[in-house]
C-alpha cells in the first residue's frame, strides 16, 4: 500500500488544530516521550476522538499503569489516575463500578498489559466492563531503557536478552478474542487518521473494547519494529471481513506477519453495569414485602 | 439471683454436623435470654477426617472469653473427642455414643476415658436417630435434644431455630430434624439430671437496644451496611470470606454493588478506583491477600485515596494454617508497603467492637483521606457473641465526602494543598471546576510529578501529620483502661482478640488480691504513645500477651517507647488460655 505524500504547511496545520477545538482536551504538560515516538499520534487521536464525540472533559477518566505509555494521563486534560504497574484495568473497573456515567479509558503498554498485568485482561473482557482499553504495543520496555517485552520478536537483542530473545511473542489479539472481548480493533501509530477513527469507535462501543495500537520504539528498537518495517507489514482488513464472525477474526489475528488494521470483531451483550442493575432488581424483588 | 456460667463443647469429625449443632445451640440459648460467646474450630478440608469443635460459654452477663474447662463435652466422634475428655471439669458431663457402629477397642471409646469425678452419659444417638427419622444423619440433632433434656432447657427455642435453619431445605428436612431433636430430648429427659450444671433463670433484660447473636464477620458486614457502603470488591479467603458473602446478599437489596475480583490485587485496586471516583468502598482479606495488596496500599497512601481493608489474620507465614487463629500480621498491616506506608490500623477486641470499628473505619478513611486497615483474626471473625445494638442503628458521622465550593476566578485547584491539618480538598471525577490527575509518583500540590528533595519531605510530613488527628477521632476510644485504677503491680497491654482473655485474667488476678489492670489498645497506627506511656507509668511490670511468635506488638511498644516489657508470645493456633496469662501475672507479681 502506498502512502500519499503531500506538503503540509505549519501555519495551515496550526490554524486547523486551533480551530478544531481538540486543544481543549490537551493539557499544558509536554509529553515525556522521545522525538518521533509513535505515542504522540495516540495523544492526538484521543483528543480528536473526545472532541469529535463531544465528551465533557470532567466526565472522562484516563487510567494508566506504569511505563512510557502510562504517562499518558498527564498529557490530556481529562480526569486521570496514573496507578501501579499492570493495574490500570482493575482500578478502572472500580471507577466504572462507582460511577456509570463516566467515560473510562484505560491505557498502557505491552509490558504493563501482558506481562505484569496479564491476569486482569481476561476478567475485564469476560465481565464486559464498559471501558475502553487502548494498548500501546511497541514490543519493548522503554521506560526502563530497552528490555524484552512479552510481544518482542524472537531474536530481538536487548539489554536483558544479550544472546537474543529466544521466546515467541504473545498474540494479544488471539488472547483477547478467546477471552470473550466484545470489541476488538487494531491500529498503527503511523496512520493517524485511521487511528483516531478507531479510537472514537472503541469509545463509542458499549462494553469492553480493546484497541491494539502498533507503534515503534524509535530509541531502543532500531531493527525490528521500525516505522519502515511496520509500514511495510501492516495491511487493510480484507474486503468483506464480517466483524461479527469470531472465527474470521481469529483467522485474521493469526497473521502476525501482516497485521491487519481495522475492526476485527464486535458483539453486543450486557455490560458489567447491566448485570449489577439486574442483580439489584432481583435482590429488591426478592426482599420486597409480600402484599396480598 | 444466682448466675449462669456454663461452657458446652460439641466435638466431631468434619461432616458430622458438629458446627451446625453448635450454631443451633447458641442461638437457642441466646433466644432464651442468656449471653453467649462461642467459637468453632474446624479443619481446612470440607469433608474427611478433620476435627470440628464447637464451644460456647453461656452466661447471665456477657463474658469476654471461653474457659479452659468445659462443663459438658458431647462427642459425635470419639476418635476426635478422646483427646478433649480432659477438658471437662470435675463433676462435668461427658456425653458419647453408647452403641458405636463398629466394635472398637476399649481404649478407643469415650467410656474408657472418663476421669474420676466426671459424669458419663452414654446415649444410643445413632439408634435414636434411626428410629425417629429412618436414618443416622440426624445424629447431631439427637445430640442437641440430649443436651436440652439433660440440662433442663426449654425445647421451644430449639424448635424455632431448627425450623428456621432448615426451612430452606423444605418441610421434610424440617420434620426429620425436629423428630431427631425430639427423640434425643425425650430420651434424655427420662434419665437422671445433671444437677451440677444448672441454668439460672434469666430476669427481664434492660429495655433499650436489642440483643442479637453475631459473629465478628457478621458484625463487620453490619457496620459496613450502617455506614452505607456503596461498593465492595473481594476475593474469597479464609477466614474473611463470610464478610463478603453477607454483603453479597445485603448490598444489592440496597441498590449497591459487589464484585468478586480475579485476585486480591484487583480487589484493592478496584476499591481504590471506586474510592477515587467518590464511592464508599471496601475489601476484606487475610494475611496472604494483605501481602498481595501491600503495593496498592502504598498507592492509596500517596494518592490520599480513602479505602477500607478488613484483614482477618490466620496462622502464617505463607498459606500457614488457614483455619487456625493468630495475630501475626500486625507488622504487615502496619508497615507492608513500599516506602513510608503511612496508614491507620485499628483492631477491635470483641464482636461489638467489630461493628463499631467497621463504621468508624469509613469515617477515618474519608476524613483523613487514607487507607484504613481493620485488623481482625480468625478467633474474632468466627466467634459468636450476643451483642446489644441500638434500635436506630449507630449514627456514624460520614460527612467528609462533599462537593467542593466553586473556585474563585484565577484560583487554581491544588489537590494536595499543604494545609494546616495536612488534609487537602478532595474532588472526584464529574467536577468540572476541580479537574486534576493523580499519580503514584511523588508529586507537588497540583498533583504533578515532582521528586525534589523539598517536595518529598513536605509531602511525607503531610501524609504523616494528618493521621495524628485520628488519635483524637470523635467518639472513638483509641485506648481504654480496665481493672484496678492507680498504681498496679502488673499491667497488661493487649490488642485484638486476645484482649478478652487478658481481661478475664485481670479479673481473676484481682480476685487473688493482685493489683492488676489492662490497657486495651484499639488504634495501632498512629500509635497512641502518650496513653500507653501513661499507663506504663502506673505499672511495676508490663506484660504483653499476644498470639504470635515474635511479639510484634511488644516490639512496636518497645520501639516507640524504649521501655522494658515482658512478652507472652504463644502460637497455639487457638486463643491464648486465660490460665496461661494468669500464671504469668502471678509470676510477675511475685517479683
């Protein structure tokens, strides 16, 4: 696939950004990421999506764990909770349980989500808690300066695998699909327009939505997951893909050589909040005084 | 009017219905107006060959602990009960199966173990059950009937409790259970009475409040409900599970929510998340779960998010002894967290205290914006006491979570403003005027990451100082002195469930003319140093009895006050015997 290249003029771009209204969702803090990091596109995508969806700033909470990506809450002007390594999802579940009206986003990286926090994802998906989990996958630990992650490629040389990473990477998309995720999509930091549309769709989904975002780490991975390599690997969803077909989604997810971008799967089913409401209704019906 | 003080023990193998029989018995005598304290011992397995003992002490006025000697021991399985024959006092009764199902060696039958002075009662319990119900499964109810018949207890409260307990299983089971009880009751009524064990009649009770039977965990759940808990997140673990089980039934009736999480880390994480979002939230666990929660407790400390954690201790370390009691998680509760994990730790000493501490924990968590650990143990969680509750329910003062006033133009909201009392205005999501981001990183007043030397010092001081006010928390006694006033020979410093045994020992020592007092220490962090020091000033000798090996509370006292104490640290897996404490008091009093 070829990427159309057209000249961009700074003053035009600036005017466009200022007039868009999305700067209202950006905080004044400067991102702590390296120049060229794919995560800048994600900040832009989230502010775009919130702006387009007109989400009141005080009604949205961004919860993160620990890692480069988890610094995210400081860079947007929403309520934010920068928690512990791997624990964004259970904290977000608590927030959503306490207040159904909030739009809750959980953000984090591949190490945060699939190594230390791996145990929580299955349960968030199974419960269908109505939050949006945006996972920034750069296949390496960046904040601790370049160690192997659960999604690092076989053979990647890092400071903790000086004899090259011998382990096969996890397949997060297949995992999520088998956990029963009710919305699953994939995007790429190098395709910001598609990315922001996917973020908006993920937020709009009622239930647990998982958006996997492929991104390079420009500082600690110069060989494996670079812009050049990722740009050549990613492809559009095959035409006619049916996002309600779980088996088709799983087939797509198996192709890790050429990651497809777009909505893999979605399903409508009761959320955790719905089941709470049902339990309350049943409990109240049961304990209501019998009248004759 | 003479006073009642009778202890009954029922012992059997897991699956015999031992605990169920004890439950019916204590409820029946409580319904008759007596005060009860009861404690069950059971194995970690559901069935099989583990030992179950249900003990209850029945008194006219509320007692504080079980006695070493029981007045009556009923054996449902001699192989389990044989080692306990000696716990029956002189002129007390040993009740056993007179016709065992299989022939057994003489020494394996209870009749061979009756000591001189004990009164043996053999009843054909299996046969009575068979005749009355067509099967042997109602043996435990026959046994209850025997106890009621022998001790001259009225059968009606028993019948009511049996009907209520088995009602859910259908009328057939109720009828069968009642028939079993009746068979035992009639058979025992025909034999000679045990006239050394007499229930004194109960006079009219004081009109205010009502007396109910609660376990420590049930009292905790009730305290949570009266404090209007919004959300509860938990993961099953002995001996804390029953707090969650009760709330799982009760919270939805009130329109509230409970979630069983995937582990204890998720439980505390969601509790903190809910607290951050403005809900009143709690979780409950035991030592192993507390270990998993310790990192999250640090997050609650540094983000100053209210949350309440009930920790019911059991024998440790590691999986340890899940169904045995111990007070060995004190250090983990006080210090378990990365960094300076400032928090409030309170430990009730009886069932009524469980209720009060539960409600007060939410007051403190919200007022001081801090994690609060309520430290129980298996003995306290599982023991039953008759408690007096006010008709109206306790009025906990929960007014700290309120919307903040609008900001003045040009004013910036500072989530962690350094105020005089260390408590900063707390906004929750949904407040457009006070938006902010919180973090587990050290931060400045605005909540932004800041690891400068001055800021870390200022914030550490803030988090420490704000908790000191909890020592004077309204309507909450952080310590309380019992026994003799003024100068004493021996003073006991006691915390948690062991306080009951300490108090009984103090009363016994006073009866022996030993000037003796006990200080109940309910708040363990922040440590009430002044009150403890003042008490120690009055004591020639200070004794610290606790059920752990290292003497964790004694270490705390010595660490803060640098004064000598005598430790009485034992790890029997069961409550510390009163006599052991008394012996130590007498030894110290002799000088």
